């Protein structure tokens, strides 16, 4: 059991291609270890079968590393939190099975966490910000698998206001980066190159999607089509226009996100925005959202990069909120590849 008044929670995240374990004491992060799987770059995307095998390989070492770094013995733990979904089923199963076995062996509670809620609640890790968002706030979660705007009323009340109808914004970045010759995930390369290019050099269309939903597959297809067609005419096209293509793509993506967030602010009257997910690392998006927040006089919460990408500390903080209200799972709990953020 916990030695102090705050619970000691071990958290496990294995929904995609990062095996991660963290230890939290209350809202304080004692460790947050991530084993990233590099081999997917060779295949241009995450290969589910390889991902689950790699989780299997890494999980024991990553959990031990998190406990050692936190200087916590297994017997001191108060509970174990794990990602139930959404994500790749084979990957989730590794984390779920491990968490169940350890909770049973230690005879401590098991806590199931929704990965998307985790991205949002990452803002409450004490190390993430000196100040935390106040409820209700709007969360924009942008990653390789998701694009969502969520109204967060309380740590256990999430209302989905809009989401992508097709591709996630990260997929648009990564597939577009691929035709420019970058390895998966190419989003960060687009970001670097965009800083050197002209955002108005190429004009890409903003999709016409009603309400707070998004669509990125049309933009991705348009980008790939333009590059492929121009390359047929001139094989140096990409080489000569790489920075301008990256800047124009990033500008269009940013515009889409800004327009939808502005509409969400208008429709809800909420004065705080918290962003998360790997794509929240993008410097153009950060700059544009900072400008939007100033223009609209709202508060913007942008966590450090390590809390944006997939990590177990975000699962640990979500577990902490559930621990406070004894919201525990029983040992029959199962992974869910599709698992809605709404609750
Ligand atoms: O949240 P995350 O680590 O994993 C999930 O998808 O859940 O997000 C990964 C995504 C990838 O698509 C990657 O290209 C994108 O985040 N990404 C970026 C940047 N850094 C990471 N996209 C654009 N600009 C960046 N700086
Ligand atoms: Zn994620």
C-alpha cells in the first residue's frame, strides 16, 4: 500500500508503437519511461503484428525501469492503471494482460483508462504546467490516430464535440511527408522544412465539413496528386520545392484547426483550450493557436512535448482521478480497439 497520503500508481501504456510505464505519487510524476519501436520506419507506418511482439519484448524491462527510476518497490504500489483502448488490439492486449497479472499478484486495485482521456488529463500532471486548466475547458487532441475536440466538464466527464470523419491530422502529415521522401513518421520533418518555405507558394483546399468535425483525407490526396503530377513533368520538382510544399501544407492544416477551434470557442463560450497528442508538437500549429488565444482572449495550455506524445504518465494521472473515487476495474476487464472518449 501507499506509504504517504497520496496513492502510488504504476501506469502502463501500450496502445500503439510505444511501450511506456510510469509511476505517479498523487499528481506528481516520479518516472515516465518509454521504449519507442524504431522498426516501423522501414515499413512506412506501424505494423500491428511487429508492434505487439515488441511490446511483449519490452514491457518487463520498461516497468522495472519505471519502478527503479521512481525508487519504488512493487509492494509499495497502491494501484495499477492501464490503457484499455482505443488502439491496436494486439498491442493493447500486452499491457492489459500484464497489468491484470501484476494487480492480482500484488492484490491491489486495477484501473482502466481511455487513451484519449489520458491525452487530455496529461495537463494535470504536476510537472506539465505551473497552473492546470479549470473545468470546463476545450481539449484539442491531434495525433497520428485521432483528431478530436472535446468539452471536458470534469475529470470523468468528456463530451465529444467533433472529430475527423476520415484520416487523422498526423496521418495527413505523415503520408504527405512520404511523397516528399521522408521516413515514417514524417510530421516533424515537415515542421522543420516549413520554417524555410513560403506558406502561400501552393494553394491547397480547406475541406467543407459542417460543425466541429474534420476531414483530412481530401487534403492528403490533393497534396499527393500535385506532387506526383508535377514530378512526371519535372523530376526535380520535389527537390526544388520541398520547403514551399511543406510550408503550404502545414499552413493549410493549421488553418483547418484554427477555424474549427474558433467555432468551438464561439459555440461553447468556454475560455480555455488545452492541446495534446503528438501533432501538438508542431511549431506552426503552436504559433497559430497562441495567436488565436490572444485574439480571442482565452487561455491556451500547451504541455511539454513528452506529455503530448504517447506516454504512461498521462495514463497514471487519469488513474489517479479514478483512484480518488474508487473507480476500479475487475479482473475480467478487456482491451477495446474502439473505445469512445465520451463518458
Ligand atoms: O500522439 P502520437 O505520439 O501517437 C499517436 O498517434 O497516438 O502522435 C504521433 C504523430 C505522428 O503522426 C507524427 O508525425 C506527428 O505526431 N508529429 C508531428 C510533429 N511531431 C510529431 N507532426 C507535425 N509536426 C511535428 N512537429
Ligand atoms: Zn496517442
